[in-house]
C-alpha cells in the first residue's frame, strides 16, 4: 500500500467513526426505528438503479439484510435512543467480531482456535468492565440492546460467507437494504404510534436531514465504495486492521461534538474489548507479520545499497593494480 491508500483507509475510519455522532443528531428529533428506515431508504434509492442485481445469491442477501442491516441498525439506533452514549456504542458494537466466531461455531461447526478463544475471553472481560461501570444515567437495557445489535451483525457476517464470488460489498449493501425500510416503518408505527410518525415525517429537522444524508450517502455508500476498492487491491490483512480505529474516532468525535466524556473504567474496558477483537480476528498477528516483512525488506535494501556503493571502490582498486 502506498501513502494514498493509507490515507483512503484512514478516511473511511473517520467517516465510519463520526457516523455515530450523526446518528445521535437524528435521534434527538425522530424515533429510532423511523430514522433507521429513512437511512436505508436513501441507501436503496437511487443506488438500486445503478448497482448490478446480485444474481444467484439474492435470497441469501435478503437474509443478510434482515440481520446485518435491519436487525443490527434497528437495535443500534434503539440502544442510543434509550441512552447509550454515541462513543460508548461505537466500542460496544465491536464485540460482533467475537460473537461472529461463536455463531460460526454453532451454525457452521467452525470451532475456534486457541487464539480466538483467548481473544473472545479478553473481549468479554472488557465488555464486563464496561457493563459494571455504566453510569447511573445510562440504562442497562440500552447496553443489552446494543449487545443484541452486535449479535445480529455477527449472524449477518456468518450468512455473508455463503454469498457467491463476484458479488461485491456495494451490491450487498444496496440490495440487502431493500428489506429494511418498510418493516422498520411498520414497527415504528406499532411502537411509536401513527401520530408520532406522521408528525416526524411532516416536520423533518436539520439534524434529521444531516443524519440521513450522512449515514446513508457518506458512511454507507461512499465509505463502502472506498473500502471495497481497497480490499479488491490489497490483502485483507493489510486493510482490516484499520477498522479497530473506528471506535477510537467514535469516542473522540462524541467527546468533542456531544460532550460524551468516557469514564476511566469505560476506557479500560474499551481497550480490553478492542484488544480482544484484535486477538480474535488475527489483526495483531497480521500487523506483526507486515512489520516483519517491512523490516526484512529494509535490511535487504540496505545490503543492496552497501553492495552498490562498494562496486566503484572495487573497480578503482582493480584498475590500480
């Protein structure tokens, strides 16, 4: 990867990290399920007319949409509406990596390696620290609902393994989103009431507009286009580690913009959780392997420079003799 590719990866990290702040903007004025439905309406339209239909895996992609899109974001938005701070949400949701290993073991009989088991235990320890240190103004229910969002995401991850080759992430993002708007709108009508939904739809605020435009257009579409282009050109081991920076950006942006200052126990728990995710996914091993390759390449480069610099001296001595 060249400098421009590292910058693009960091741009995606920032886009996805700030995403939680924009979700919070919208939740200040609209019910969570209605806001999530609006987000995915604009993920689908007008992109569905320009993104190729995923032939051969459409049923599976719809199944992915139920869990990775509808389930994850309905629960994520609800957890934040119940009071889970944006920065803390960006950390808690990352436990999906450990949940994915567990779901794969149950559904696919892919039993985890020792490294993955250790990573899961570390991540769950961090989650326990966060759960026990929740401040009085953060309901436990909001924390539990966020865990439900992470579990739904992990089920979608496992289902995504069965998608046929040749279907990219943009196709999956756009076409899986078609199962989201109407069901979530129906649930919003059921739980929030027709009056509240009608009032929200007829009184969109700037916060809601900014939330929908950013989360749908910038975070979902622009972010995934850049991310998938990087995954298409470089090994996942070089690209994937950047996702661990997303909650860091999420916490910092929520702190600066919303004033959500994390407590010391939350920071400790968050660090443990992210370290567990890094161990579970093999990111630390990939980083170490990449550093070793770069160091080996640097040593070879130095040897070549030494050899090249010695050639004129050898030639001069040979000529003198």
